[in-house]
C-alpha cells in the first residue's frame, strides 16, 4: 500500500478546488484593476480619509493601489487567508481523520513504522500545497503581465511576495498538525481551521490598529506582509526567522507526539 499516493488521491478534489479558487480570485481582482486603473489615484485619496487604525489593521496603511504591485499586495492579503485555510485544514486532518473515523487500526496494522506513515502523509500534504503554489505563481505572473499594460513593475519583488506563501502554509500545516496531536479528539476540522486562521488574522489586525508591535511576533500574517515587501523590496528577516523556528519545532514535535500517541481503534 502506497500511503503517499493514497493520501494525495484523497486530497485531489481539495487541491483542485483551492487552486481554482486562488486563480479565480486573482483574475477577479485584476479584471477590476483593469477597469478602474485610471481612477486608482482617486481611490488612494478616498482610502486616505479612512481612520489610520482601520487601514493599519488590514495592512493597507502604506499601500499604493495605483501601482501594479501595490494592487497585487492588496489582493495577496486575501490570498494569504485562502492558502492558510488550506494548509490548516490539511494539518488538522492529517492524522485526526482516521482517529475520528476509527480506521487508524487498519493503517497501523501494516508493517510500516509510525514515522514513515507520518512522513508519507506530510509529503502528500506538501505536494498538495506546492500544486496550489504553482497555480498561484503562474496565475500571478500571468495576471500581472496581462493587466499591467504599460505600467512598470519589478518581477523580483513579485517573486519575493510569492515566496512567503509557502512559509505561511508550512506555519499553519505544522501548527495544525501538532495541535491536533495535543488534543484527544478534533471535533471539527473546518471549525478549528477557521478559528485558528482568523484568530491569527484578527490578532494581527488588533496589534496593528492599536500600534502594539509585540503582537507582530505572534502571528505569521505580520511576518509576511506583502505591502512591506513591495515597499522595501526586502523580507522582514527577524520575524521570518520566528516563523521558520515555529515550523521546525512543530514538525519535530509532531513526530514525537505521534510516536507516543494512544491511537483509538474500533
């Protein structure tokens, strides 16, 4: 039995759905951009009248919607939520789905160690996320190139923004997996995925609106702000290191917890 292929097959519909959704959202936003691009300066002026706390909450305080990459950063703030939900969903369901459906004994009865089982499951989840990322990268460059017209943009900065997508996914994949192993039972994957992603997003918004910088270190949405990358051309390295450390620790902890976990069976 090839665990990797079976897991990938089970995720195929989800991968297709998330990939189409990401591509659809990108083209929807940039089709709007092409129709109102001449009025973007006016839109910037309108947004400038909004409370600074509100703009900061969503990371729009230093955003220039009249530029191609400025508008892409605006779009990417919504893309981040989508890819985070996909990753969190995979993380929470990776081992909990079999425990919840009491089919784990069938898998564990095979002559395969738990570490190998978890590795194959993780590889399948990572493959699904990478496929979504491939769609995100290709549609992003295509949409920007198609709708930019004669407006200049830096493709290297666009690539830097897109690189952060995979780190964000890994954060929620690893976090979701380790939390699911710490819980005796995951009652609803969708509910806990939505709660964790939007909880982190609200935490980022709360910190920004009240100018509490300490909250920036607690949520990955502040570690990978597209607007800052577009404006500076650089990653926020100290915060990025925090996310990488969380990813590494969560992956190691997941293996330790899965080896020791008492798996419920029929």
